[in-house]
C-alpha cells in the first residue's frame, strides 16, 4: 500500500549517495535527489541488470552507479559547480 512512499525514500537515498560520491549539487535539493535516484535506478538497472541486494524493488548497486552517471551527465550539461564545504 505504501510501496510508492518506500520507493521515493529509497530513490532519495540513492540520489544522496550519488551526490556525495560525485561531490556535485543537484538542482531542487531533496526533490532533485529523489528524481536522480529514481531515474538513476531505472537507468542503472537497464544498463547493468538486477544484481546485488534489492530494496523497494531496486537493485542497490546498479541503481547507485546509474544515479552517479546521471548526476555527472546533468552536471556537465548544466555546468553545475562542485560543492563548497
């Protein structure tokens, strides 16, 4: 029943992990993280398949790799700057 909420949470976490690994800011904050995580999960599973642990119907490792690819492509297209910590 609340599967969609669980998917949004896991997608957001995947997007956050991808942002941390790439050290890039995503537009729209946490919403951007959710979108990057969900689209990255879809992309990663198409390219790399479904292997490793699954959470909310997403294979975690291919999803993170897909989200990293997505973040790098989006940041290259829009020229996003690295984080200033």
